[in-house]
C-alpha cells in the first residue's frame, strides 16, 4: 500500500498563499494611507502576511522532492531506499506533547518512526548509508527529531516524551499524509506484524499481540464501592422537606410564610438541600464501579456515566505508579492502541504513546487486589505490572 503527501502539502501551501496575497495588498494600502498612529499596526499586519506567504512558498517547494511511502510484505519503500523487514527492529506512531495554548483534549498528529536493527546501522561498513538522504552520505546533515517527508539521518528524537535510540528514523509526519491515519494503521498491522509497536516497550508483555481470546477468562469481574452512607441521604431529604414545609403551610393558609426576607431564605435552603439530595441520590444509586470482562474495561465514577474501553482499542494495561509521577501508589493505567481514540481526557505521553491513568487501585475494594488477576484472565497479551 502506498502513502503520499503531495496533495495535503499542495493544498496547505495554496491556502496560505491565497490568504496572504490579498492580505499583503490590503496591508500595504493601509500602511500608505494610514496616519502615524495606525501605521505601526498596518506594518505589523503586513509583516504577518509576508510570513504566511513565505510559509506557503516553503510548503510548495517541498513538492520538488517527491515522497512516496510503500508498505508491503517485502518491507518499507521510500523514494531513495528500500528496507526489508529483516532490517527493521520496530516501527511506531509517536505522539508529541501538546502546547500550552492547545485544549487539554487535543491530540497532535503522530509521526511515523522506524528503528533499525543493529545490522542495518548506516554507519556500519556496508550498511544502508542511503538512509542519510537523497543527496547521499556526503551531503547528509543530521536533523534532530525533525519530521520531514523523507528519511532523516539516524538521530535520537527529543521532546514529546520520546526516548529514541541512535538507530531511529522519522519517516513522515502523519499530519501531511493524503491518506487517513486508519489506513496507515491497517497497513502497519497487516505488513509489519509484531514489529508494529503498540505501546511503550517498558510496559509491553512478552509474546504476540491480538492472539489471546479474552472470552477464555470466564465471567466478568466487578469491583463496586457501595456508598453505604444512606443516613446522609435520608438526612438531606429530611432537610429539603423541612425547607419546603413553610411554603406548604403558607399555601394551605393562603398567606406567604412570614416576611419576604424569610421567604427568600427558605427558598435558598430548599434549593441547596434539594441539590445536595439529588447528588447524594445519584451517588447512592450509581456507586463507583470497575468491571473487567471479555469485551473490555468499564469504569463508572460515583454518580456518573460509565466509560467503556474495548480491548481492541488498548495497546497495553498496567497496574503500577504513573510514569514520572511523585505519587507512587499503583494506578490502573491504559495505553491507547495506535490510531484509537479513547473517550478519556488528559493523556500523558510515554515513549511517544498515549497513556491514561484510569483509577487509583486503593479506591477499590480490598485496595484493588483482585484487579491484576482479572487483567491476566482477560488481557494476558496486554497486561503487565511494570511501568
């Protein structure tokens, strides 16, 4: 299967040029006719449009070097080199950290990176030195973790939670691909097989993925934290009824329940206790519950809706402290499978893979001691206690 970037880059470059040219014309006319007070603003707008124009020209210049990524049963094909699968140790989609201005739920498109085997080291005598670029090793300039539409010199990527090695290549930024991320993931599953990295190496259990039948684990395991404070709910309901009593008495007598200030006070108390009663009732009816079964993991926070994660959308599951966290208590942590969108927020990155801390185990009955056994029963090919 082949993947290209020309259409996406051409569209982006033309759009930037199309917006910048009228902006330059308008800003120039504004700067020539504006007074001294507004001329600085007009020059700033002109400079901004010029920068956008240069970015558009740069995008179109990238089309001079054609790019085509081919994945098939023989290996990875690029415009200037072809790598057999025997030369590939692993291939993965690595995400980068979002910027401070981006929303918490946003996920930046990943990069497709490839790690070579030691035998395929381009610096080794007789190794595939063409990997240094179309100009050959003499014209190679190492670029550190910069996603380009052609293979870069082998460097250790930096940033975004990625801990690369000296034999890792950035093949393409997936935001530039004309094809969808789902098509790329499907091709990698089909042709790369076990070389396709689905989660950080530190949390991947040994053995092949997707060959274990979770239905062999038996009946679904449930871990429910019953909200036994029924007395608190009854007390709130009684307080709500007491706050509404003056209104009922006033209605029966045909007169308001006392002075206007007291009327407002009783109304506020009724609203407050009614709201607290509603929340307490929801928590009592829908307590904290974790369930692990043949289809996946379901988590319901007290009084909330359940979030369900299917095994096919999970690359790995751990019961260990969160990476790079001062809290050393174990969490049930899940890692999204490549290309999967989980209904969760606030991901962290580990080796470029998205992870989510679902729940701290000590919030579950018996400190969550039964969770590892349930995960081993239903997700033996994804579960590990390491972090």
